[in-house]
C-alpha cells in the first residue's frame, strides 16, 4: 500500500497580518526554518516518498527554498492555483500531480503536532476507511471543525466553526484519503473540504473515521501561536527533525553578534547576521535575520522582523515589530 501526501499551503494567513504581507504563513520562520519544513520532515520521517505542495498565495516563494525535495529525503512537487480554490479545490488540483498511490495524507499547512502519523495510517487500514481524520480535544471548539464520533470511532457529523459546538473534539488538520475519493471533488471549482466535502461524504454514508490523538497540537495561525510553536520546538516541548541542532534553550546563528551581559532564553531564536548590543534580555522571542537590537532592550514573547532596528532601552512585550 503506497502513501503520498498533499500539503495545503495556499491560504492568505490573514490572522497573521502584517507578518504575512511579504511572506506566506508556511514560509515564516519557526525554530530557525520555514514552518513548512517541519511538516515536510514529518511526512518524510513517516516514510512518505512524495508530497505535493498546494500553493496559491505567494506561490513563487516555495520552490526556490524546497526545490525537488532531495535535501529533505522526499520528492516535492508544486501545484499552483492561479486563484485560490479553497481547501477541497486545492486538494483536487494537487492530486493531478500525484504518482500512483493507494492513499494520500493531507496536511493543513499551519499545524504543528506530535501526533502519531504511522498510528493514524494503521488505524485507517484496520478500519478499511475511505477517510480518516486526525482529531484532538480543545476547551473551546468554536474556531475549528467540530466532530461528533460514534462508538466505533466513525464520524457522525462534521460542523465547521459553529457558535455552539456539539463536542470538544475537533478536526486537527491531517486527513488520510483513499486516492479515488479525491476524484469525487469537482475539478477547477472553489470547494471547502470542511464545509462541503466532509458533510457530503457523510450524507452518502462514506466510511469516515476519527483518530483521536491528544499529543502536542497547535495551529500557528496567529502571531502568539507562531512564537509559542518556535519556543516549544527549541525548548523540546515538541520534537521536529527539522529543528537545527542547538545547545540549551536557545538557537543563535553563528553569524549573529551578541554583546556582553545579554541573556537569551526560553526558546528564543536569533537568526543570521543579527546584532544584539550589550545587556539585552530576550525571552521566548524570534529575532529575524539582519535585525539590530540596541543595548538594554527587553524583548519577551515577541517577533522582530528581518532587518528591523530596535532602539536601545526598548521594552517589547508580546509584540510583532517591523513587518
Ligand atoms: N491550496 C490552498 N488553497 N490552500 C488553502 C486554501 C486555498 O484556497 N485556503 C486555505 N488553505 C490552507 C491554509 O494555508 C491552511 O494551511 C489550511 O488550508 C487551513 O486553512 P486555515 O485558513 O488555516 O483554516 P482554519 O485554521 O480556520 O481551519 C482549519 O484548520 C483547523 C485546525 O487548525 C479547518 O480545517 C478546521 O476544520 C480545523 O479544525
Ligand atoms: Mg489554520
């Protein structure tokens, strides 16, 4: 049984504005590499041989970095939607590039998770499912796809972003589709997999199962979540084989210059060519390439854009500057 993958990376990243003005959400730096690299490594680590990136917004920025995937141990192809086709339309469009395969793992492009992908694939096969959704539990399901499960773990209902959620079980953004099911999605049309495909398939009694895994899960779709994901990767709360080697609880590029008396901690990342002058305190933050931080600054749980200049003595708390 061969498995391929599709990564949905075509969204606008509106909730991350202004960070996504020049850079699409999946290419933003998280723990020293573009976020997408963590997901590509996760697919490669699970033994998946090829992945198609379903791109739209700023599509031209992906291929120069990821190339044919050789560096990441996986074959990478690029499907471009001239205008965004939605999650379902994007899946259908990307599937045209897939080599022959039995099933396809589909990743939302903004989820960092420690879930057991091999376990989800096993579960899918054991149930002879058409689709298996990875599910997690959250306190407030309103911002997500809410799922109701039957006793046998089959999905009873799927309701995207509802005001009064019927459960705390949510779609965690990684699906396994049998290859032929994707052909039921109309070609070249805007389709939402969450609002159209899943409810339609349930109405026609397709075998849709839910695989509950309560390990680490985070949608990096807001600036606060993005900076948390980065710090969690550096401090080892969550593992990714894409995180560069580092010592202790920070990642400092060898080309950065750090002045005397600085304390850089709690998962902070100092990217290439950054200059931090003396006596700064940087905690849980990302300092983008080439940024200059004046002396005596305090930067906590924040993101400083590449090339930005922060004046001496500034206090930056949960803020996103220079984008
Ligand atoms: N190719 C392509 N084309 N990708 C798209 C498009 C499109 O038109 N629209 C969105 N995407 C990608 C985004 O880039 C993102 O990686 C993924 O699809 C999900 O879109 P979001 O905009 O991040 O959706 P969400 O976070 O509000 O909700 C989704 O994720 C939740 C879990 O984080 C839904 O799948 C929910 O059901 C789910 O609970
Ligand atoms: Mg999202």
